[in-house]
C-alpha cells in the first residue's frame, strides 16, 4: 500500500535520505532500524507530508503523496504518532483522545463509532481509563506514550506510523507497549515502526529495513535480519540504557 522509490530528502545542505526505496503491504508490520541520525524519523515525516522529498516518488494506495498536503495525507488514513509523544498537556486524557477523532464526520453513526473506539482504547490501555479526567501533563512518560498511541488510533489509521514508542521507558512499560503493538498487528492494522530497540522491533515485525546515514543497507524478513552477522554485531549485542516509568 505504501511505496517509496529512490527518495531523497535534504535539510538545507544536509542530506537525510539518499535514494530510499521501501514498501509496506496491507496488514504488514514493517520496521525501520538504524542508529540515531540514520534517517528513520525523516522517512516517517516525509510520508506524512511534514517534509518534502527533493527527488523520488511516494505513493499510498495509488495516491501520489508528493503532491498531497499533510492534512490530505491524514484524511487518507496515514497517521503519524511522533517521537516525543507531543500530547496536549493542558487537555485531559479524554480530550486528547477525542482530538484524535477530530477529522471524523459528525454524523450520528460516526459519533457512535468514535465512542466505541474510545472504549477500545481504554481496553488496550486501562490506565488511561483510570486517568481519563487527568491533564495529560500529569501522566508519567509511559502513560503519555500510551496516550499518544491511543490518540493516533482514534483517527482510524489505515497506516499507523510509530516513531520510537519505547524511547526512554522502563522495561515493564516497554513490554506493555509492545503487547499493544502485537495486538494491533493481529487485528490487521498496517504499521510502519521506527524503533531503536532492535530486539523488540524484530520480535513483532514481518519485515525490516536498516538505514545507515540515510540509505537502506539491509532489508529482509525479521528472521533474516536477526540472523544477519552485521546486524548482530552492530545492534543486537548492545544493551539500551536509561528508562522512564
């Protein structure tokens, strides 16, 4: 459904993506792996229309994303859950979630569907239901990440792009987040995942791409990437540090 063909992206004189070609099929969970500065977040921002490609072609379900505005891309169902959560700290948990549904129509049927989706998000993340009247700024880092994902789900994504959902979180919270990612994948949600926790990412993904300085240097199934000696040496043998609850 998503295709990038020979995409270049630059910020001024700095080139972030160099001839990136990748695809995500309907119902797949594909992960982008690589060190900081490899171009993973730039790839997501390009798909969501925040950054414009200098060269190459991006299509989503046959639509040329290179000519679509960020708002039009959201309307197509391409939903970006950004690194750093970016929730509305002054709004309650429930208000944040309802903001995710803002593009949906105001018909009675759609309002009923939005309420069902809200209940579903509270089922996925019970702590959000317990804190629904709290301001987003009062939540822990892990709870804010759950809220950011829940807000994205309220937009009914056809493609859900998750940027570093486990960044800085405690191991217990990371496990909870990835349990939800597994459940979304099981339900058929198409997911493009950027994640530095390589073991966790490959445990849930169907396929993956490894970026180095803006270029794809490896691609394959999760099993193939886990078994690749260069990936093992570069990423799988190193432990992550730093955590937030």
